[in-house]
């Protein structure tokens, strides 16, 4: 103890004060001796006696003082220990590795352990692993966990014993190193209960639209129409009433819903089974009823929730309907969307959009058209159609094209040949940035994602953005477009533009080669008019044929060279079937446009019996391009959305930044997860 304890501060000065006074007296003695030797001799005797007495008292009292200090410290520590031991707050001391060295009574009662228990804290609370314990970089940490029937918050603090002892003003220790961890447990069970209760009682707003109200009632006998409508309304009311929700009819095919967060959680667990249940309503209607449901939740006010619901409904409708969309402040979740979209026979929307586009183009000096990166036939064909519409109004028009793929090259050569008098029509991203200003209309075709466009920068350089796309809208979208025409039930962007051209102006006349390019885009995207082909698709094709499109020229345009044909054959030969999905890798080395070949291979794999869908991976420019295809059994779009992509029910894709092996592992994991969740059957 004597070796490990020293006196500090005022106490040390107090004990040594007689010795310091002796030095002062010696100095005074010397001064008096210089004045009078006799007086100095007398005083020297008194100083000597004083010094001897002071030294004896110092030496004899020092052990007694240390004993008293140690006794005080012991009693003081005992009092502190008793206070901590009886403290109502659970408290314990751990080593740096998390081993328990001491617990107070409350801590022992909670854990059911005795004072002799000295194992790791992880054996009691598995959440308190070594990684969450405080360290040098983070001396204080806090962790919440569940233990038994209680919720606890553990506040932990690292205590350096050396620093703690140096902080005292009376005594200090030497030759001591190491730290302890103090842990306090706070019972937050009641707080968490009321937080959950408050969350569950919060209101969520919802909208329910009947997607195909007019189409479903079209062929129903008049006497059964009211009965069918009543059955639909009863299904909707009964469903939400079972979750303590309120339903009010706004229009003949629109409903407003209010429900609690607790009910919404249950509905989400059941994956909005109303979407499938409503299709069982059948009293003579040839077409099954489908719904679009949107829920707004997590807003700071009821108005915020309602705005979220409206925005979610726009997403649901833009994605083709027959699905539910739940939108919170910073999160969007999709449910359903597994059936083919219902084609609308009316072209009223196309006529309205065409007139709006004409007004926009007329008010601008220049028009810049661009599609998605690595443009395909549909993207470039649609851009050519918009180019011809703008040229009809005598506007300077440019098409942004960076990488020329094998599918676009013959179209580009044909376009340049028939428009030889106009130079500089097709430009790159650098030229586009120089051309675009606030008096330019930027028209985006075949994509609605900013990051997928050929030149994302120009979207912020002008307030006039127009979007024409046939892909389902995802979380990422061009939100500030002055005109947005997204039609998921269209077969291709070329089909949409062909309809627009018929209402754009009376004197719009495509050149034969331009009609070939647009017709080629439709042929490629519909797989020779097999996939996503409706009445309006053939009407658009008929319009292009009247404009001079030649089927033979289009067929010759897309013949493959031998290397691409062999690569496609290799993809098919090495494909494996996993849970009904044909998975393969397209060898892209030596190919000019391996992503196009990968997509073609995915289409080829659908011709194999037993294959429900196909997924082909292609490595190109440091990325993995995923092409997913199906006929009618599987919605590949929801699979690709899980992987950060999107597309259509039968045609979808994604881009991954990883190796081929990792990409294939992600594909398998995604399929496994979706099968376990019931998303795939």
C-alpha cells in the first residue's frame, strides 16, 4: 500500500509545512548570526530543537496518517459499494472483453445470476457482442434489445482506472493500467409499448380504382350490370371493414379508404389479397375485374398521407394497374402486378398528348431527342419519329446517340442516307450540352429514368422536358416533365410515337426509310408481333406500312453475323433450368453489341418446353446486363425490380456492378427469396 499510495495537493503541503518552516527559520538564523554572533548561537539552538521535533513528528505521524486515509477510503468505498449494490438501477462492471466482474442486486434479479457469475455478458444478452462494447474510438455506446418480457436499453461507458485515479486531489496510484466497462440497464418496455401503440393508431389514407370498369361492363347484360357493380363494392367494403377501415365511394370506379397503421401492417402481411379476390367476381363479365390500390402512410399530417396516396396511385396506374403501391415519405413498396395490362381501345389520350406536344414544340426554338443508354431499335426508331414531327414544324432537331450498337447501326446508316441534306442531326452528349438552353425542348423516349438516359445532364438545363415511354414507372423517374405520356400497355415506344404522329399535324409524312426504322422497333420489341401485341399495335403498324415501311428491308436490316449467331447458340447450349427458369451467360467477347445478343438468347430460351422464364447475363463495359423474358406465366418485371431494374411483365432487365459469378448468385438468391415469400409460384 505504501508503495502504491502518495499524498497529493493540499494534504501533502499540510503535512510537510513544519519542514518548510524549518528552512525559513534556518534562513532567519543566518541573518541574525550576521548581526550578532551571540544571538545567532542562541537562536541556532532553538532552531535545532524545532527541526528535530518536526522531523520526529513527521516520521512518526506519517504511517498513522496513511492508515487513517486508507481507513477513510475504505469506508468511503464501502459506502459507494453499498449504494451501487442497493441502487434500483441495474448496474454491472465488465472487463474490456465483456466478462462480468461485479453486478448489483437489481442486475442479479433481472438476469437471475448470482454474485459468483463471471462469464461473458453475451451469455446473458446475446445482442451485447464485443463489437458493440465501448472502445478507444467510441468510449460510450447504447444498445436496445429484448430480454424475456422486457425491452432494455443498455448504456455502456468505458472507464480508464489510471485516468480515474489521476483525477483525485488527495492520493494517486502508480504502476496501474487497464479499463473497465460500466453498464446500466434502463427498462424501456413501457415507452416502446406506447411508441408502438401510437404508431399503430396513426391514420393511413388510401385510394382504390377499378382499372377496367368500362371494359368489364361492356359485354354484361344490362340487368346484371347493377348486380356486378354491387358485388364489386361489397367486396371492397367487406375487405377493408374487416380491418376496421372506412370506405367511401368517390365516383363510379373510385373509392377513398381510411385505416390505421396496425391494419395496414396486417394487409401488407397478406400481400393485399383483395387484388386476387376481386377477380373471382363473375356474373357474365368476360373480363376479370382488376383493382389499383394506393396507400399513403408515414406523413406528418393527414394531408401528407393523402398526397402520398395520390402519388402512389399515379405510380400504380403508370405501371399498368392490378397492383397495390404503399408510399411513405422515403419508401415505396409494390404488391401484385402479375397480370397482363388491359389494352385501352380508345385513342383519346394519344390525341390529347399529340396536341400538347405540338404546342410545346411550337413554342421552342430547338428540339433535342434522346433515348436510353445503349439504344436499341425501339429507342432509336421512336427518336426518328419525334424528329420527323418536329421537322414538320420547321424546328432545329437533334438526336442524342453515343454508342452505336449493331441493332442501331443499319438504322442509323439508312437514316443518314435519306437525310443526307441535313448534317449534324445525330450528336453526342458533349454536343448536346452545348446545344441545350432554356429555349430547347428535350424529349425523352423509351425510358422514364433519368440515370438511364443518354445524357442526364441536359435534363437540368431546360425546364421543358417531355417523356414518352412504354415501361412501367419505378421509384426513379423524371418528375419535372411538363408532358409525360407513359403507357405500359403499349407494345413499344415506336407504337406510341406512331399514334402521336397521326394526330400531331395533317401534313406529317414519314419517309420510307424512317418508317422502316419505326417498324423495325416495333418488330424487335414485340418479337415479330408475338409479345404484348394488341389491336392498337397492328393499327400503328398499318400506319407505318402506309408511310412506306418495307417488311423485306426490315428483315434484312436485322440479320446477324456469324459470331453473334454462334454466341447466341452458346448461350442456349449452356443454359440450365433452375426452378423453372432458364439461366445462362452470354459470351460477349468479340461481339460489337453483346447485350443485344443476350436479349435475343433470352427470347430463344422461351421456346424450350418447361421453361417458364429466362434470365441471361451479359458482361459489357465493366457491367453485368441482365435480360429477363417470359411468355405469360411469370412477371419478370417484379424480379428485375428486386435487382434494381425494371421493365414489363414479359420483358425486363437490370444492370449490376459486380462479377458474373456474383450476378448469377444474386439471381438465384432473388428467385429463392421470392419463392419463399410466395411472390413466385
